C-alpha cells in the first residue's frame, strides 16, 4: 500500500504524516486525490459544468417558466372574473331593492334603448363607485363630472327630473377606455319577440315609454316620453321568472350607430377581444339578484331562455333561426330551433 504520491511508508513518516494518504480515485478521465497534512485538508481539482449541461439547465428553467406563466395569468383572470361577478350581483341586488321604492316597481328606469344608466343605484343602494368598474378593465368613474355638463345631454336631465354622474349614465367604450364610463350594460327593457319555449314579449298596448316608467312628461319631452313603444319594461309585475330574466351584464356596446357611444365595429352583445373578459364570455345578472358566468358558447342559449333578442351573429354561431309571426295585428320576430 502506498501512503502518498512518490513516497514510501518511511518517507511519509519522516515528513510527519500521521494520516495515510488515500489511494487516487478514478472519476472519468480525471483523478481526484485527497490527502491530509497536519490539520489541513487539500482537495485536488474537480470537474466543472460543461457548456451542454448549462444549456440543458437553462432550457429546463425556460420550460418551467413557460408552463407557469399561463397558469398564473389564468388564475389572475379568474380572480378578476370573480370580483366582476360580485359587482354584477351587487348591481342586481341594488336594482331589486329599488323596485320597492318606486310605484311601478321598476328595476332600472332607463328611457333610451342605448343608455346603460346605473346612476339610480348610487349612493343610496350601493355606496362605492368601484362596484361599477370591472377589475379586468381600465374603466373609471369620475366623481365630479355630471351629465348636465354635456350640452348634448341636457334634455336627458330634464326628462329624468334629476342629474347623474356622467360615467354612471354611460358605460365605457371598451375595456381599455380610461377616459370615463362604467363597465356594465343594462337590459332594462325587453325587445318584442317570440322565443323557442313559446314565450312572447311585447309592449304593444302596454302604454307609452313614460307611462310604463311612471314618469310625468316635462314641457318639450312629449316626443320621447309620450311615444308608443313595442318594448316592454321590466318590473316586478311584468317579470314572471326573475331568476332567468337578464338585468345587468358585462359591457358590450359594439355596432353602435353613434360615435359617442360604444364602438362601431365588432358584434353587439357578443364577446369580442376588447370587451371586459375578451372573447371568453360574460358575467350576467338577473332580476332576482343572482349572477353567473356564461361562457361564449352558451351565450345564445342564455339569451333565448331569457327572452332577449340575440346578437346579430346568432345564426352563424348557433342552430337558432328566425321567422315572423303575428301579434296584435303586427309582424314580430319568432326565434326557433329547426
């Protein structure tokens, strides 16, 4: 047995070594040799990482990051959807409470089909404007900007008999709109039509816009409030199935005919990339105060079940079709499944 490299036993003893040297251990093409001198230990050269090994480690780390980032993004978006759903539910609960405080038991008294006025609910029923903002958007409500400050909407203030925050009266243009406007849309009226389950809704012979709302007509407001309508206002009396009657949902004012409202492109009331949750679906609130997430591929069914006129692309994305039927001497749309 050798006690060192090039030394015999006696020679090692002469040097004062009291710990025998370890026989060299072969590791691949290299040798690692350990020997002790007094109380100190010497370690021979070790093999480092090769370039290939480093590249493999980097590739594995990159792969893990690639797998984790989408999962983290999905979790973050799911959290935003959940908070948005809570907002929709609170808006519907506020509207439900409002029915007990007006004679006609109206959920949301909107005059114009293109408005999304949730101003009635703040601050009496909902004290935080944050409830009107979907967390997946950049939208905001300016707390010092009133509807009456816009000359083109002065008539609306007169018709309603009160003022509103501008950004609670109008919804935002899209999810990245930072100028002003809330994040939701109101379905306060039914459009006239017949639906696959046989439900027929119509405002014919139900009174004018003003009479359904219970509004007095101010001077100059006759053309609007005293006008007949084929739409039916949603009230605690006219709504027979509150748990399936839509009232508030994620904002989508596409295909707008006005440059001041929404966007002119896209498909109205059908998820586009610039809507609150992009193309994945919408949060929908109902007249009973409940709310749920509806995925895009289920949305047309939801509209039909709620007796709501579907978006213009319904025939391209579903099996539903439309023909006409007669009601009160007039031709009205009839949606059906062939």
